[in-house]
C-alpha cells in the first residue's frame, strides 16, 4: 500500500501538506506537485487497490475523470480543497472536506480537521492566499507579536511567489523539494530564521517585484484594472503575487493580469472585490481551462485569438460606467 499526497505547489498547498505530515509523519509517502497552474495532478498517479491518495488545494472539477479512474482501480481518496468542485462522486472510498466560501483556504480546512494543532502553518497559508485579515485575526488569538506576524506574512507571500511559472525551471525551488525543506520545522518562525530558503526567496521576490512595479496598466478603468506582462521568467513568477498586491491596493477594483505562454496565448490571473456582483471563479469558468474561487481565479491558457474577447468581457463584467 502506498500513500500519495497530490498538492498544489503554492503556499496553501504546501502549508496544508506540512500540517498533515507534522501531525502524522509518513516518510514513505509519494509527493505529486508542480507549478501553480499544474492542477491536473491526479493524472500522474497510477494507483492500485489499497493505495491512499490525499489531494490538497487543486480543483476536483479539473480532476474528476482521474478521481473516478483511481476509485475504479481500488484506491481511496480524501479531497481537501476550496476551489470550484463540480459534481462530487458518491463512493465509499471517497471522502472530502470542500468549502468554497471566500474566507477559506485549504490550509484552514486542514487546521479544522486537526483541531488547530499546527495552526501557525495555517496562518502562513492565509497570508500567501491573500487572506491577510484572517491570518492577523488568528495571530491575535494566538498572542503573537507584530514582528512575528510580519515574518509569517512574508513567508506566506514568498512561498506563494515561488509557485508561479510556466514550468519548474522558472521557479527558484521545486515545490516537492521545498516541502522537504519545510518538514523538519514545526514552527514556521524557526523555518524563516534557520532555513536559507527564506532569505533566498526574499531577495528574489524583492528583485522581481521591483521590476513589476515599474509596469504600466494595459487598461485602467473605474472598477477594473488590466495588466499585460512581458514574456520573461521574472514576470511569470510574479503574476500571482502582483495580482494580490494590486487587490490589496485597490480593494474595490477587479484585477486581471495576463502573462504570455509558450502556446501563443496567455495565462491569466483574476482577483475580484468581496462585494463584487460576479466572482473570479464565475468569470473564469466562462473560458476553457478557467476556474478558481470567489475572490481569486485564473485561466490556464487563453488563446491569443481570444484576447480581445477576454478584455471586452472583463470590462463589461467589472468596469463601472
């Protein structure tokens, strides 16, 4: 019998995995992950009867065919996620904890399951997943001082930043190796203080974001801002964290960021205000390979021929006239 962990390589996926592995060590488990946009992770698992698969922070809707395949092969699956899920299987070997509420991330769902035993790592995830108000509330409950909260916030942002890229070569750390570097640390503050990973990501993040902050918007309207990034590795790395930063700076404005991909189209990140009439997932699901959750969504590949249609639909949906 083998145990597989299939997890998104961003801050939320990493911190959800970290909590589970701290709580129940499984040194022989197989890690299956990739860049942020590598969502269809289950297609890489060839499980057999008796195998167990834990899925963290990737949409069930994007993996449903492989869920059914793995169940038919005799595996058991436990699914924890906060993205659009679609129709869930009714099967005795399928269990799930799925909550698409806007104030939730996968690490918070794991935190619920574990009764808060490794909550500091869940706090890190909230900051990485653009839920800083949730992270600060948890930190206040835990009695953390401002300096410690600032470190947890930066760590969450850096872990999230590391996940974005066209492929692993764009990243500073393979998320599977990053997960192993995190594993010895029950306390994320100790990880930030003692692991060279934190300092390396901090320096790289500052360098890339300095370039990003020099970019001018492609279009800026009341209620809607659109950015087009250059076709450079640094730009592919910052698409998610730039979207989150712009959302914090412009909380009443929908944000759309496009990054050229190798197929002649674009990867797209979308952020929407909490009070917006249309959520990010709802908008992105209108395009092939689109999905997400209420406040944050994306399109894995927008064909170049569809660019103008995307721009028009984004403005029609979010711009205030």
